[in-house]
């Protein structure tokens, strides 16, 4: 994997320019950065989706496994999974049933509230995610080597804007 170092001062200046551009009647710079960011994210997400399909799993089911595995304790309630995937609880419950039947997830009743079901990931589920990730990384590494510095800075500045991050140096120099 190629690591690119980005000048945080330059990145912050671009982020500020994005913010200013969004507040003007001509938002071309803002939408230019949004377009670059969406292109990058869509390409990477498409790579992930294609590898999931090649591995024989629906991309949304793979995302469910990622959310479960990546959660604090590698366990989520069905309601939490639905929220993380932005789907209905009924749909998440059906997906969990399929993942469980496939051997990728396991269901566990809550010890206190029997109405609550916790979903965990099995060894087979972890192995599937690892295999998919290894294949995705090959494609992502190739793709990211083709990105220009402007593409990288645009994507970072938009992501910073979307999540409310700003780089500021401290006045005391520390």
C-alpha cells in the first residue's frame, strides 16, 4: 500500500474554501470537491460490492457482517444493526436469519430482556470478511495510486466538512 502524506495546513485551507464556496451563489468549487469525493467513494464501494458478490454473499449482508464484527464487542442488537445499515428492523431481522443459516452469524438472547436478540459473527463470518478484504485491498491499492493530489485533498476536505473536523494550530505553538 502506498502511503501519501498530506499537508494539513493545505488541507485545512481547502476545507475552509469548501465551506466558503458552499455559502456563495456559485458553488462550483464545493460541488467539484463533492463530485471527486463521491467518485472515489463509489469506486471503492463498488470494488467491495463486487468482491462480496464473487465470494457468494449479498453486498448488504456483507455490510451487516462488517457492522457486527466492527462493533465494540463484535455483537449488535437487531435494532442497532438496522440503524447502522439504514434499513427496517424487519429487514435486518430477515438478513440476520439468512446470515445465521449460512453460518456467518449467530443469534443470542439477551440475558435480561428476552425480547432482545444479540447478533455475533462466527469464525466462518470473520474468515469470509478477511478473504473479501484481502481481495478488495489489491484493487483499492491499484486505484488509489491513480488518484491525483487534488483528488485526495478534495475528498479529505469534503469528509472533514461532512463530519465537522478542522485542523487548527494552537496559538502557544505546542
